[in-house]
C-alpha cells in the first residue's frame, strides 16, 4: 500500500511539474514579444505574422501563439482570448493550462481590434489611433 501511494504522489508531482514547465515556456514566449505594444507590433511584423483586415476574430498575437505554441507536442488545442492563453494538453486530469497575457500583448490586441472596428487605418507605436 505504501508503494502505491508513493507512485501516485510521484505521478501527481510529474503532472504539476509538466504543467508548470508548459506555463513557463508559454509565458517566456509572450514576454519575448516586447515590453510595450509597439515592441509587440514590431516583433510580430519582423516575424511576418499576418494581420488580416477582414479577420476580426484573430489578432496577430493569436496567430503567432497558434503557430508557435500549437506546434508543441504537449499541446492538443489552444484558445486565445483578450486576456488569456488557454492550452489543452493530452492529459486526462487537469488538462487545461492557463497563462495570462502580458499587459503589452493585451494592449496591442486591443489596439488592433479598435483599428479593425473603427475604420482607423493606422496604429501608432505609442498606441494612439491616427
């Protein structure tokens, strides 16, 4: 009986460790985009992440995350909301991992949405509409 408890505890520890590593990897990728909305915009531009004017549901940041995080073998599906990156793993228990989007990424996404809905043609680096 003691051996089974140790094995189960090790399995739970491995599960939480895997989730923590996945969360850290995703957070690191998001932080590398930049410290300001302008830096996020430039980073995505340099990586040639498309910003499609007609696609109101997906921001360039979401397209980047789907391409990079979605390619990870530990991740089965991802969803990107205005504030969260939600990843579903292949685990049976506790399969959802959430990472809060950093403030610059959230601000960039909001600026892109305002640009698309309001007919604005350009977003300045400081986040103001033109």
